[in-house]
C-alpha cells in the first residue's frame, strides 16, 4: 500500500502523539507499505520552524529518510 502523510500526521508520527490512532500507526510502521511525505509538507514545516512555531529535531532529514 502507498501512503501519503499530511503535515499533521507526519508530526504526530514523529512525536509519537496519542492523536494518531493505533491502526494508522500500524500502517505507517508496516515495512511492506511505502510511506511518502509531500515536499509541500517539508516546506511548510521549515517555514513554521523559522517562525518559531515548531521545533524540528536536528536529525529531521535523516528521520524522514
């Protein structure tokens, strides 16, 4: 299955937020699924980081890889 994560789901996944349902978490973690993140989400997060609205880990690029 191919999954495209939006910005909120990506943040919830990376932050292990309880907002992300267990079924969704399982789909993302399943190695047989391909997980994609839009370049627009990365752009949005970098803008929010620059504005001080979100703090991304220093290893953000590595985590996405």
